[in-house]
C-alpha cells in the first residue's frame, strides 16, 4: 500500500515529507473499550489495536511519525459511521482508513444486512473519492455461551450476541461485507476468518473476550494489529 511508502519517505526525510495519517472508523473495539462492569467501561488506549499497530510501524521505520485518528465510537454501527464520516475521518484527510463494523449492526438481525451493506458502500465510496486508501477489517467473533463472569447488567446483550453468533447471522453479515470488498476492490483484513479458524482448531474463542461478550482481549488486539500490518505490506 502507498501508506508504507509514505511512512518510509517520512522516516528518511521528516523535514520534507509529511507524516502519513491513518484513521480508524469503528465501534467500541476501535474506541478502546475492554472490560465492562456494573458501573461502566474500561478504556485502554495503550493496547487498542491501532496503538499496537502504531508501535509496529515505528519499529519498521524508527525515524518516522504516523498520525493516528481514533474514530471509534462505543455502540456505533456502520450507518452511524457513515453519518459522521466527514466530521470524524474525512476532515483529517487520511492517507489510509481502516473500517471495522459488524458487532453492533448484527443486532438488526437478518433483515439488517441490507442496511449494513448500503452504509459500508457509502463509506468506501466516499473514502475512495477523497483519496484515502481503505482496508475493511472484519471484527472478532462474539460469545457463544454465557460465561459466569459476565456482568449481570449486560445479560440480555450477552444472550443476544450468543443467538446471532450461533444461528449464522453474524456469518451472514461478514459474508456480505466480504462480497462488497471484492466488488469494490477494498483491501480485506479478515480477522473474523482467523477467529473461526481458531474455533475450528478447538480454541475457546469466548475466553478470548475481555468482557466475555464482544470485546477482544489485549492479546487479540495484538493479533488484529499484526494482521493489519500484513495487509498493508501485501497490498
């Protein structure tokens, strides 16, 4: 991707080459939410995947600076992301935008897939028109069972996630997003596929969720960062 070339040039001559900007448009996972309790949320901005990616990029180009725009909003889905795209992303003129939605959209059920795709198409179209490279990152799997550690306040949310994860609805959303990426030529970082592969190998993927519902652990944020770096290097 061109972002890697810009990063290298910025490292070689920071006085003449502007540091590249990467925006991350998504939901609570992108925002930086990890654990949840009866009283609120735990944010960890040092270990959210884009912070870990930034450290990886500076490891590759130690003299370079990369500007990170955290445009994640807790509770948001693709339609809300499209509505705030100009304010939260395009206004920063990003060289690359990583888009990650699905965990909240899936609660629209099978009937919501069309709205999800329409919103993603709008986001991708406007980003490309603005000159930003685009990566769509599929999210993690949600919980497949009700863990004893789950906060009682979020019992209903946990039960809904179990339903949509195990009845094929989440798979339907991810397949729709993959088809759209192929149609529009958007680079795909398929983290959801990696989670499914881990499940098939016998790993308890619910145990990898910091809130036991839908927020990946810090280690899994690291996996996201590594997969994004691979995607950037391969495209």
